[in-house]
């Protein structure tokens, strides 16, 4: 069995937002979180 040299990390960020929340602002907040996770070394985001 071939194992990777290091463990990789990812996140599933489901589209769960409060009712009545501005969808554009929610999307921008989610993208900002993904950018921070990229800085922390996460490999994937779904």
C-alpha cells in the first residue's frame, strides 16, 4: 500500500446560513474563511 508522505487536510463548508441572511454577504464570508484555511495549509475545500 502506498501512503502519502504527509496527511492532507480539507473542509466541507455546507451552505447553511440563517434565514433572511444576505446571500451575497454569506458567500463573501465563506470565501474569506476558505482564504484563511488556505493560509493555514488546508489542501482542499468543498
